C-alpha cells in the first residue's frame, strides 16, 4: 500500500470511540448524517492535522520559511461502505481529547484525495495541512513515510493536494509539489505593493 497512514495517539482514538458511543455527544453534533445512523460506525484513517503558520509573513521577513504546528488528529467515520462524518481531537494539558464531529465537503474531499494518492503508486505518509488565511485544506503527502507524524515541515518534494472547495484559481485534487504551490500561496497573502509617488 503506497500510503503509510500513521497510527494516532491511543488516547485520541479512545476519545473518539467514547464520543461515538455516547448518545449525547452524537445527538448534540451538527451532523444529521451521523445522528440518523442506526448501524455500527468505525473511526478510520487517522490523519494528523497541521496548520501552516507564518505564511503571510514569509515574504515580508526576507523569505523566512513558514512553519507548521500539529493542531489535532482527524478520523473519518465510516458507516457501512461510506464515510459519513469526521471527528477531530485536540491536545490539552491533560492529553488528547475529543473536540467535535462534523460533516460536509471536506469529508468526501479527503476520501477522494486519499484514493487518488493511492493510485500514484509512490509511498507517502498522508497528513492534512490547513492554511487558515486562505480557508484552505490540503492533503499533505509527505515522502518521509517513517517520520514522526506530529513534526516536520513540508519538504520541497512533498505533494500538496488541495481539497474541494479550494480557493479561486487553485485546482482541487491536483497534486502540486510543495516547491510550486507554497510560493503561490505566499504570493496570495502578500500585501499589495504601495505605489510610490512620482
């Protein structure tokens, strides 16, 4: 299997399974599809969610590279043969805890991008990379399959696959080398140049 899905921290998985087993947590979720299910559900495909930071400053500070931070783990929730929702966890002072359930386009987009990545035939460690300033989420295909999933920066040869909905002008599901997409994102966030008086 070309994708090497990293194992999530055990407490993160336990917190999601406990939430799935809690009628109150499921009922209070803003996920009609999850609330309407009658059969068993499973939490699968744990993906570390990294947030790309300092992107808007990288040009203004002389090309300082952006950095990432791990913000949580996301699990896709399967019912039968389809994913119906996702569950996010976050790290607190007491360890990993369940954050919330959600549904919507990023659930199906993540599944589609993962299937597409499988077909590439190259070993990758899948992660999610969020670019909050652009309201953008990408599947980050990290080439270092044995790397710590909680650490690291996108390497130039890694691939980023924008998930739908993607920002205008950026094609969803098209794999982009980091070395190509990151400058585009940085340019989008750069403040407009001030006109100098003549």
